């Protein structure tokens, strides 16, 4: 399973002969440099570049290209070499972009010779930089690891090589630029996104109405949706697009951002959004072909992807897209039918000759009959699409791996602590009122890009029932424990740590599974002193990692430093928090995710509003979830209000304790 790295994260390498694949949206220069134990490059003979593409254990491309494949043989590098750095730079003197902020984020993957991906890294956060250290392979105690670096340089390749300690940095940069200039005419442009021959394509739902003498049919489905990886904006050119998955919409709402943008009336590209320049092989057919005139039988994992996990991930999002589009088409058809009936009735009333008598009654009955006919046609089209989606959900749900599965899925009974981090995590289910029987798993990518706010305030659920504040607080903590347990379960042993702040001790009962199994880093912190201690330690951790990474000295962290991902659960906020603690909390919410510290708030927003506008940015930066079903999530495609249901452990089930016990046992072995 591929390890998708974030800046500063490392991953062990079990092979010596590797291939490094680089994809970008524009021609770039790829360079590989050898370094000693301090990362210093001793001379130009330690650098493989387009002018000298081969060095001991290295081979790079001979020209600028949108896609590169670098060959690395770690057994063949000199004994004095302890680091192999992959450097990327934009060509100078040409007509292309001059900074990485103007191009798509480069994607770098380390693979074995068999093509199996070991680790990948998307280099985000670049702006004015024109050269970047993408990643480095480094030797530690006779074992090699790969680290995601992402250190950019506005001064280009010369500044980068100077920072690496190369005395002839400017001369070598000029040599590289000359070699690239000679080959620019042969540079490979980024190929257009393409779909493998075996791809399943989802088509836009057909419009339920056609043009007739009574008016104009609505457009077939919603406008093209937005993708965080590029694509058309909701209202066409010029309108803003969401900036990240699940962006905050209005207060008390969040937006669900799908991973790929279909085109209106066309097919959806199921390839990994970061690998659209290199389509994966199509999935093998596992179902017999459908009879003529019959819909194809759904198959779990029939979207494209480089692994079954990725295929299921793309298939789930395809189901989300299908449900959003077909529901939008139905609602548009119903709105059209109602507006047409209103217009016809208004025409009847505006004519004095038809206000009374049999002629007026007949006209009104005809308008209502046409309305009923149009609504019936729209409903038939919706039911046909929903039946296909329901059949697909029936085969997909049982095939999901634990990270994507509900707690009642049998996959959890065969749970084993994984060796790699999965692509995504299930936080609950999404559904719409027109299709209440279809539940779409709500998947978020890992590592988490946003913290979570589980609202414990008393509120009415989507079914009209109301829950008192005490019960909501308990349900909110149970939801937080279920999410934390899932995070602990899907990460390899020792790579995820959970801290809990419970100032008043009100969450003792829901927290019992975490406490009793010993998977917490320490007992829940109590009182103001406990709050200050935990926040101080995590704030210091973010500061240390931030300085180490930004200073290019990630190896200088203190011995025994815990490099695992950290999760802080805060219960009963703002009890026990002073102004300093609130500021530290905001700092962790803003800076923590980029440096491995994530936040899960369990709080009543009404009570938290006592701090005034100070916490508004915190509220907006977190993904709001509820412990009861609530229609508060909005998608940026067509503005559907999706009903969210948390992923909770079935009453009376012991699966949570069993999973946490295995996690604790694996951590003991790992230690």
C-alpha cells in the first residue's frame, strides 16, 4: 500500500533499486544530487543533471519534461553518500512559467522496478519559488528511508545548490540551464487527462423533460461541479471555486467537495486526481455482461485506480456524484413543472373570459394534469437511477476495507493492525431526502487537512426529534471516541497518538474504551493545570517540527522525539480554558495539521460563543459534525443540503473494545 507523505514525513525503503516518477503540468527540470551525512554536495560530479545525466547509482532525464522517470540504485552509490536529493526547477529564459505558484502542484512518487508505488508526495504550498527540493532518500543505521521535503527557493537552482553546500553552484546551474535550453524544442508537454479503455464512465442523468409547446425544458442536471484539483467552476468562468475538501460554507454548514469534476453531459474521469497524466490499468471484469436492454450489473471496485482501495474510493465518490446529479435533475424538473403550471394558471386568471365557467375549469384541470405528468416522468427517471445506485451500494458496502467500512461491517472482525496508512477515512454517511435508503460513505483524505468540531449543543435532528443537552454531550463524546478509535485503528502501530483534555471529567464514561485499553498517550488531562500542560506540550511540538522543516534540518529533532501523528480531543470546551489556552488552541487548529497535530473539539457552540468573535475563525476552520442525523452539510455543486449521520458503534457491540485491544497489543510489540 502506498504511503502518501506530507511535508517532513518519512517512510522506510525495503528496496535498493527504485524509480522516481515526477508529474507536473508544465515542463520542468529534474536533477538528482548526492550528499554526505550533513547533506552537503562535495562537487559537480555528485550531481546528475540534463548535461550529465548519469552518476554512480543515478540516472535522470536529458531534457525538461512534464513527466520524468529517474532511476536510483542505492547499492551503487559511493559509501560516502548518505543522501540522494531529488531537485526540481523551472526552465529559465523560456516562455513558460517562472514560479511554481503559477503551475499545478508537482507530484512525486517512489516506486519499485515492478511499478509498485512505495511512497508519494504532492508538493503544495509553493508560490514564488522556481526550484524545490522535492524529496530525499537518506541512510540511517544502514537502512534507507524517503522523506518528503518540499523546500523551495525563489533564487532558482543556483540558490538551491548553494544552500546544499556546492562550491560551484552558479556554474553548475548555468550548465544545467544551457543543456535544458538546447533541448527545450524537444520538451514533452503534459498530456491531456485520459481514461483507460476499461474505465467505467458515469453519464449525466438524462433530463426528465423535453421542449414542448408549453415552455422550455430545463437543463439536463446541474451545472458542472467544482473539483479541488481543477475544473470548471459552479457558475462557469469567473466564479469562485472551493479551496479545499469539505470547505466551510455558511455558518453552521460545511461543503462536501468531490474529488473529480465531471463535464456536463460527459463522463467522469476516475483516475487518481494526482495521476491524471498516467492512467492506471483498467480493473478486471468480475461480472457477466448485462443482457441487451438491461442495466449493467454493479461491481465493487469497478472504478479505475492503482489498487482496490483506490478503486473503491473513486467508486464511492462516483456514487456521490451520481446521486447529486440525478437528484438535481429531478428537483429541476419538478421546479419547471410547478413554474409552468403557475404560468398557465396565471394566464387563465388574466383572461376575463376564462375566469368562470366550464372553459376556465377545463384550463385549470389541463394545467394540473400536465404538471402531474411532468412530475411523474421526473420521478420515474429518478427512481430508475436510484434503483441502479441502490444496487451498487449493496455490493460496494460489504467490500469496503475497515477504514471505509461501518462499524457493523464484518471487515472489523477480521481486523489486523495495518502496515501502511490508507488513502481515506470514513466519518459517517450522507444521504438526501429523495433517496433516504441510499447511504453514501463520507470519506476524508488522510492525513487530516482540517480538524473536527463535534457539536454537543441541544438541537433537533433531521427526523424532527429533539435531544436534551446532557444526552447530546454524551452522544458527542461517544462520536468523538468512535472517530478517534477508527484513526488509531487505520494507522500503523506507533504512528498515531491521542491526547484528551477533559477539564471537568464529564467524559469519563464515553472515554472508558480508550482509557481501559491503554491506547491514550496519557490519562485525560483534568482541570486548568491539565489543560495548560497538554496545550503547552503540543504547541512546543508544532514549533519544533515547524522550525526543523522550514530550516531544512528535520534530522535535528531531539532524540526520542515522537514523530507520529497527534490528535487532541478537547471535551466540554470552554470549561477550564483561559485566554492563553484559547490562543494556543487556535494556533494548533491553524498550524497543527501541516506539522502532524490535529484537533477534535467536542463543544456546544452556543456556550463557546461567550468568547465572542475570537473563536469565529476556529469554528470556520474545522469541519462541523453532529452526533445525531442532521442536514447541515452542503455541496458546492448544486447546493444540496446533505443529511449527515455519524459512524457509531452498534449498541451492545464489543467491536470497538476488540479493535482497540489489538491496537494496544500491536503498540506494545512495536515499542
